[in-house]
C-alpha cells in the first residue's frame, strides 16, 4: 500500500510479504524504490529522502501491543537500506494500514492502535478516524508541508528517552565542543547532534545556504561523525543517525526555528521524531537551545511537578507542535510522553514488481 504519511511518503508492506533474510529483503527494497540512483527512475522512490522510506508492519506478540513497526530509510545514491533510525511521519500511516489490512479491528468512530517501534523500542498509540468502522482519510486537519487537509491521526509516544543510545545525553555532557562548534548530543526519539546556526556563520533560515555550501556541509558531516562516535554509535559514515539539527531564533511566534538535516539534505519540513528531540532540547535551558528567550507558560511549574507543555517549532515549511508531559527540571527533566497530530492518505494499493536478478 503506497501512502503519504505526515510529510513523508513510501510503500507500506506486511512484513510476512517480504523475504525473511535481511540481506535479500534489503535488495528487494532497493529494487522496489529504484536505488541506487539519485533519480530513482526505475522504482517507487520520489528522488528525495522524505519520499524514499519504507514501513514494514506485522502483528505483535508483545503484551499490550497490536502491531510491530519496522522502518527503513532507503538511500538514493548508494545501495544502503538503513534500519537504525525510525520515522515518526511514516508512523501516521501505520495505524490506518494496520486497520485496512485487518491486523486491528476498527472500533466505533475512533480506533486506537497500539504500536511498538522495533527500531527504537518506543511505544506509540495512534488514534485513527474510523466512522462506521472504516478508515477515513478525509477531514479538516491541516499540517504544514502537505497541501490540503485530512483526517487527524493523533500520535502519543512513550519510552522515547535513549531510543538508540540508552540516555538522553549519551556523552554525559549537556553541551560540548566539536570542531570549534558548541553542540548538544541528545537522544529522545531520535539521536541528534544539535547546534546553533550562528555558530556556523549562517542564519539557519535558508536551506540553500546550507546545502549549497560544500565546505559547510563537509564541516557539519565532520561534526556528525564525531558526535556519532561520542554517542556510542560507532562509525556512522553509512548511517543516517545521528541526525543534525540547526537552531535559530523564531520568527513567527514559535519557540525556536529548526532546520533538520537527513543528514545530507535539508528536510523540506521537519521529522516528527526529530521534533520531539528538539522540543526536549529546548525544554532544558543548559543545552545549546539556551538562547530561546522563554518557554511556553505551561512549563512555569515548580521543579519536580508534572507539567504538560506545547513546544511550537518553526521549520522551512511552517510549524510543528509537540506536546510534552514531563517530570523534573533542567537536565534532570524526565520525558514521560510526547504527542503530535498528523494526517495520512492512501495513494494506491497494489503490487510492485521486482526484477528477477537482484
């Protein structure tokens, strides 16, 4: 089933329909997407990182979970299928897909689908609109980066701290310096190395000033590689994690402006998991986001008290809002849940043909 999910797009497969051998499965996914080829002219890929994604869904045997979700980022120009990261945007399609494929029975006008993210170990509850027991994609919900409107898909994330590295600050430091640039290495929903645009000598608002500057991109990649090593991820030269976040002061009423790299291209809008990570970084004043003038009023609670706040993040296509439920204060902040509202649309349902010789 080919779906637009959040601000991403790609095929959704039942895991049982793919080869069990991971190496063979990767070759099948490369062929299906048309990689390696920057144009992806011979497959389903859309020649951008956000349209070269795959979701694999299966029934779950875990207590309290309906389906397991496996994500793969298929590289455009290399024969690489990266299953290290997850994708929160593609998660918006997992619930509808699971219902459409009969893995979860629709219940009333709204159906809750409990998802386990195999890539990160996090748990997600998706609330899908199912009037009359049928998934609907039509609605009035609008998200920046997608034309038109659709039915809301409410996602609530838990167990997101230390998704790959085991700790919010895997290096043990809230701030540190890499190649002369102060960064925060954070792992909440997505491992990221986050820095300020001003420290790179750019405004951070124009994607072209980043990707159009070869020397800057080389420097950012050097920082990312070293951050990956310090975060315990090893050599990340052929992995898309950690991702890169470049922060700047907000311009349109948000809390912060974030330019998200995927990592060798600028995301047209913003990754969901990356937005959760940036929101947490912003919520801890000791990080590189300490330039943020103030946090939302909801966060003005006594240290140690439960608090629920909404962090509005500006990005190249508009804004994305992350709701956080947390406990504690400062670097001791404990993130309990994170929530967002996205949309999804079923584009087509059918078969993709794979060449005999892989």
